[in-house]
C-alpha cells in the first residue's frame, strides 16, 4: 500500500500542500518546499483527452493505476482515501467515524489531472461563517457546527470530462404566430381585438453539435444539484496529477465508472441538442416529436477537483456545506428551527393583536 508522506527536512513533521501556492508547508515549523512547475509538455499531456472507444475496447485495465489506503464509510458507503499517517478520521460526507485499521488497498485508474486548492482554509471558513450568519430561523446545532473541531475538510472529488461530436436526426413541428380580428361585447359595447393564433407545420432535419469538457461528478456521496451549482470550474488551470497537491487532504475514490459516466454526460448534452433543433426548426414555437442522437469522436479524461466540505448531523439527517476550492462559490443545506419559526409567528400575532387593540380604543 502506498502512503502519501512528505517529511519536513527540519523537524520531520509531514508537509502539507498550502492552498493558493505552489509549495508544501510544514504545519509545525513553517518550513516550505517549492513544488516544481510542470513543463508545458507535461501540462498538455495531462489535460489532453483520451479516446473513449479505444479505452473501453483495448486500454481498460492497462491505464496507469494508483493504490491507496481506502476506507468504506459504514454510514453512507463513500470510499475515501485517507491522508498518510492518519489512524482515525470522520467521513467528510456524513461525519461517521472512520478507522484506518479498517482500510484496504484499492487500485484505481490514476487521475490524469487535478485542480489544486486555491481558496485557503481561512477563506473557506469565512465563507462558512458568513453563510451561517445570513440564515434566518436556523437551529443552534447549525451555528455550533462552525465551532466544532472538525470544521471544514478539504477533499478532492473525482470527475470525468467528456468531449463528443453529435449528429441528430429529428422530426417535429414549427409554429408560426398570426393574428385575427375578433369582436367582443364589453358593457354593452362592441369592441375589436387582435387574437394570436398559431399555424403548425411539419419539420424535420439533421443538426450537428460539438461538446467540450462536459463535467460529470464520479461521486455519489453528495447531492448532484449542489455539485452542479458549484460550477463553473477553471479547467484551464488543471495541473498534471501529482501527489504533492494531495498531501494533507482526503481524496474520494470514484464511484461512477467511465461508461455509466458517459450516460450521464449524454443527459447533460440533451438540452444543447434540443436548443440546436429548436433553432433549426425556426418559427415562433417548436415541438420536437423524435430525435436520435449519434455520438462520435468521444474523448475523456479523469480529474480531481477541490472542495471544502463541512458535514454535521441534525434531526437524524446529514447536512452539508460546500465551498468550491477554486472560486469560493458556496452551496449549503440548512435545517429550519420549528421553535424559532413558531416563536416568530407568535410574536407577529401578538404585535397584530396589540395594534388592533390600540386602533379600536375610543
């Protein structure tokens, strides 16, 4: 089993990646080691796409792989790769305790590239604190979550990106608006007005749409709508995969394989294809009766993207707060305090009764 460990030459402590920099920093003595810049050729190779069909037919099982200390969470089932020298931790997705002694060696496709953390721990905590302060009727447990020792955890989430050329044959209908005069009676007077009508005619054709870097989360541990709202990511800043950037952070193993991930990508491409068909049909309204997309020249890459994550339990449910580790974009789930809402409603009713009482006094 390979363990990520970068010892400090000064005190022997483990060096950790310092977000927003290209250095490893010792949390004990402050010693910094520069991470060498990747060559333009290495960056180009890392961010370049691989041929999807070739991989599935020939290369599957032969891609460079990594072996990591992986723990399956007994609470939510997430497969988390713990940092080196960690003997116990909490699951970043549901806060259940994880024990490194229960870990096993798991071989995974080696990521092609990653986006290093740019948002620092202190900045993510400031976002978290501001978000909590802005919430009305939040239970005290939520406010206490910020003060808990585990706070925010930095984790790299697995993603697939897909490129594809699409050719879609369709049939549908084109709606063109026209107006007719209509008379009507209003209070005994005859008036005229213009009423919109729609003429529908058959339409058919073929559209071609290109897609680049369709992002698909390879995690099932977080709500997909929150991950979508964390976008956009700065994929132009991807770096070749190297373990220096992972030091001090957890990494989730991908749960969604390459082929099922492409099925999700096709769903995300659907709206783009439909928009292209609507433009091709023209007119004022469009109806799509049938569409048959064909996907060619499919490319992919496997990347890791950085997220600051806080997880806590309240009311028998798991609640999460996420910060995009590149841009600072915030997404969060929040419970509501029934007691605070009830007291607020009661206070409003009391104010209304007092106002009515004062107004009715002689």
